[in-house]
C-alpha cells in the first residue's frame, strides 16, 4: 500500500469531518492501521459473499466514492466508529448503494444474549441478503437508518450520517 493511498484515506476521513476516528486513538497511526484492516476485511467478505456481483470496497474505491458522494461515505466512516464487524459494514454499504431494509429482528436478554438480524431487498432483482450480529455494540448502527411513515405505515429507509461532534 502506498503512502499516497494512506494519505488519501486519512484526508477523506478528515475532510468528511470524522477526524475523531483518528485523533481519539493513541497513537493516531494505529487508528489508520485498524481502519485499513477493517476495510480490507470488508472487501474480502464482500467478494466472498457476493462473488462476481461484489462491489469494489477497497480503500482506493472508498476514497474515490468519497469524491463522488461525500455524504454517503461520511455515514460509512461514522459506521466505522461504531463497529469493525465486516458483516455489519457490508450491510451498511449495501444500504448506501440502494438495498432496501426489509426486516429487522432484535432479541435481547439482559446479561445473556443479543442478536440482531437485518434483511435487505434489492431493487435490482438480486436475491435478498441477511446480515447478523451478536455484538450489542452493532445496535448503534440502527440510529443511522432513516425513519418515516408512508400511508401511516412504518418504513426504515437508507443509511445516513449523523451530526456528531461540533456543530457547524
């Protein structure tokens, strides 16, 4: 990996206003290593799960996507602050890229168990996809879902960045 790519990833994170992902870590260089590792695991899982239909989720592709869609990638960077679980990060990217949230199931038993399952539908005719987590920290990702009603019926739609930290 070239230092210019590392610099571009860090620039994208800082440019998105999510510098806390780096600066809150001691030392900041270790934060970038963890972020790069999470992105690499995400890209590997995408290739494994989606095969030939897998989007490119490499560092370079994420940096390039940031130049085209900074708001969407800002939401992804915020997700990286909540989890490094590649399955949940893949779910985030699939929603960002247009998959629809069809079903969310959560079970929780105090001090015993947590399970979250999110089913996604494709508007493009692809098979539905299921994403699972037993890590209660992944529950924080749900705050990024758009919440609305259509014809007085509940809808979870999209994955959005939050206004975190300093107000602009």
